[in-house]
C-alpha cells in the first residue's frame, strides 16, 4: 500500500539555472529523473543518505534544485517500508542548498510499492534453482532486484496529492493479448506480475483541477525474456489512459480500469524504450504505442547537448525517459536538463532530468 508523507514548506522560487526558462504563469512543471540511488545491499542507500555529503546524492539534488519541478517522479531511489530513504533524500539533500543552488522543499511525498527484489518462490530464469543471493536472487524476484525495494520510485510534489492507485499485483497473464512467451511454465504464470516495479495513478490537485500522474518504470529489455515484458508494461501505461481499454486491469484494491473519461494526465517515467527501431533492445513499436496515441502530446523535450536523448549508456545516447501530457493540457515548454561535461551535475546519473511545463486550458492566461 502506498504511504504519503507530509511536512516542510514548499518553495516558490523560480527556476534560476543557466539556460532554463522561467515557468510561465499558471504552469505546472512536471519532471521525471532517474537518480540512480540504488544500493548494492539493503540499507546501503539509507546509510549513505544519513550523511550530508554523498557525492551522487548531492549532484542529483543540485539538478533538481536547478530545474525546480512542481511535481517530480524520482526513479531508482531504494524503498524501505518506513520511507526513510525518501525522507533523508528530501531533507538532507533537496532541502539543503547544493553546489550554489537554492534549497527546494516538497511537502507531499508518495512512497509507492515495488515488485523489485520481492521473492517469487518460483524458478523464473529457468536455471533449476529458486532464489539465492545477489544476482541469483534478483533474476528470480517478481521484479529484478537483489533485495526488496531496490530500484523503486516515489513522487514528490509541491501540490496536494490524492490517494494513489497502484497495479503492483496485476498478473502479466491477465493482460489480453500479452506477449508472454508460450513456453513459460504455469507456475511462473500464476505468480509473475506484469509490472516489474508498479504502475501508479496519482491524482495531483491543481486548484480546482486534477491532473493524474501515470507513473511506471518498465523493466529494461536487456535479455530476450524481458523484451516482451517491457513492451507490455508500456502498453499498460497507455491503456490506463483509456477507461474502455483498461477494464482488464485491476488495481491492488480490486478496482478495475484506469483514468476516468475526460481526465487530464501526465505520463512520467523511465520507460526503457527509444522511439528509433534501431536504438536499444526494446520491441519494435513499444514506445510508439504511447507516442502515437491520439490522447497524448509528445513535447519531444530536448537539450542542446544531446537532442532528444535522455540517457547515456555504453551502447550510446538513448531517449528512454518521458514526460507526456494528455492532449487536453496546454504544453508550454519542455527540456532535458543535460549539464555539459565537466559540470559535476553531469555525473549525477546516467539519466538526465526531463521536464515539461503544462497548463490546464481552463486557467486564464
């Protein structure tokens, strides 16, 4: 079950970073950022964030302070049941000036469940053994993780948020037309969820309007069995935007379907798929299912340094992180915050923060 945390006073400072445009009147800045704060062992990130000078946390916090999102999806921040890592990151790093930046405070925090590192009890990778330690544990977990909570994500918001809906337990086999390989055993089919972390619908209150964040972090398609799972996780993201198409999806409280008709939403997350068929290992057309959907607008955020790319891997620069609003929202401006080489913030993560300013069309200009 999701847990919401409150405290701290939201900052109203405008964006001050070099080359970042000031947020227009009435705009809400949505952003997603894979901060790569996943430990090698359980509790490792908490230990690091208890200090005030962890280099990686300092650099990623400096990026967030520069961009100053109103609503931020933080990905690959390890989860613990008490939400301590999230609280430490928000309090020890975001709420303290980093590298000459201005502190930023988020009064609303949503700790989301995750399947990563949760033992499945079955032999998922087909090596004849169940579980184990380290990588052996990770490949047999419900979502890849060496321990429960690794690679999780959470939402930070300056605006009030409602009760989130999560789809952590929805089984992959129950998606109509799923791409699960036919030779996967019945024992695996009975326990394997579609979502490698979770899929979440999180209502954000924007005055009298509600904008729902549709958040996910599909598994990287780095091994053949994971390619179809990545594609189907992306399909669930899109189907949740449509009430009729999402009636097969049942959330963790037993409620069926996704966004109500006419609802505004912003899809956010590291979706681990590039739009170019030749780039990366994702299934052909996986991310196009989202970007070509007429219900959304792709702002195509970009940076001067790397165009529309959002991450730099050994295989090259890819666009894998997305902030995609529904078409009823007015898209004002967008970008990828890609610090130049030599800037300490460039080394914060192998992903770069993606932001989009949107405004409900009912808001007077």
